[in-house]
C-alpha cells in the first residue's frame, strides 16, 4: 500500500508555480506537474493513486518552511477556472457541536428543543449506519466558489456589511470529478471555515447568509485516509501573543456522522458530479472562540494546527471597505 503524502502548492521566488510533496521523505518538487489539479488528472489517466503519481515524479528538494515564512504557499487545491470549484460544508456533525449552536438560539422557548438540537440528535442516532447504507442527511450549506479561497498567511476579509467574522477550525475533504462523473477523493486538509456567527445567532434561517464568506485551507493536502481521532489546537494571536486557545477534535471517532455519509449526501446531487469540477467540503467543528464571547480585533491571527499535518494554517483577520451594491436596469 502506498504511504500517505502531503501535497503543497507554492510559488517560486520568480512567481512560477511548484507542486511539492512530503511524507517520510524530505519535501521534494513533483517534476513536470505544477498543480494538484494537474497531478490528479495525470493519476486518473495513469490509473494510479495520487501519492503514486507524485512519487513517480520525485524531483529536487523544496524548502517549505522558507516558502511559508515568505508567503509563497498557495491553497493545496485550486482549479484553472475558479467557477468550477465548489466550497460547501456540513454543520452539527461533531459531538459537542449542538451545545455551541444552542447557545446561539437563546431566544428559543425555555425547555424547548431547537431545530439545531433536533438535527444533531438525528445525526447522533442515524449518521453512522453500520451496514454502509446512507444515513440521515446532515445540515448542508454553500459557501462560495474558488474565488473565495484564501491561501495560508493571507487575510480573511470580512465584508463591510458583516456583523462578525470568526474562525471555525476543521478538516475539509478535497475531491475531483472524473470523466465518468464519479467523485474521487484526493485527500484532506486543515481548514478555517470563516463565518459570521452574529448573523447566524440572530436567526437560524440566516445560516445561508452567514456562510457566504471567504475560507482558508492548507497548507497541506493529506492523501490517503484521515485518522479516526484527530487532535488539534485553535489559537488567536494578537501582537505575537496568544490571547485565546482551545483544543479541538475531529475525525470520525469525534463525529456524529461518518465521512462516507457526509460525502453521500453531498454527491447524491447530479449538479455536483460534473466531470472536471473540484469540491472542497468542510466537515464541521465543535470549537469556536465565538461561543466564549471572545472579542476579535482586526489584525488578529487565527492559527489552526493538528497532526498528521506538519504545518499550521495561519490567517489574519481583515475587513473590507464599504462598497455600494448597484442593480441597474438593462
């Protein structure tokens, strides 16, 4: 069985693109293939795994730490046409996630079960069917297209109209649709599913609005399976000091749904099985600074780290200038 690799997309100092890989080996350039998307297409054509395709093209060493320090790391997946990359996700998938969501719905009648808690309990009971058949469907949301992806180190920009912009530390699955319309999982990546929790707390029907924001993923794409128990740390840095931190857990051991069930309920729609498209699907979290009522400042840096990923995902918080929305008749 081919070992798992971690793939990293980056730019050279001269601006040219490079795909690197690391694992048991020191980081090396994947020769002749500048992007993860290109490598996936080559692997499909050759009938080999993504890791096998990378190892067959092992080239010169690459200094990933230097590239990270210099801001040359890119998201670990993109698409030549950003409109053909979907950002989507599922919520209320993790043990403990319902508690955080319920804190956002204090307007609910005392003692009444909220829709969020009801959906979580449905997942807890039917999200991991033992016989491999589809289980209960999770909460699902659309987040944007490839233009909303932010590389490691770059600011996550909150729109001027937003009421909040805060982190969601989690894992995302990365997929490409092959020429027969079959989703093929490339692997997994650290993710910051940046959201507006004040909007969401105001009315659960505004969840869709709260998710239409940028997101950061990377730096690495882990090929192969995700460990069942992933232990990570979410931090907020201010002026070089840690001002908030909490451990977070993910992986199926800590989830109310199996990853296979979450994947089924996304890709059951033919819309999401268009050959050549790329999907980044966020699996959810139970750990938010927002539930601690922690006040964020522009310039604060979100840091998310977890084994088996070697490098952390860091992004500062930014805010966009107000822009006028104009709708003109034609």
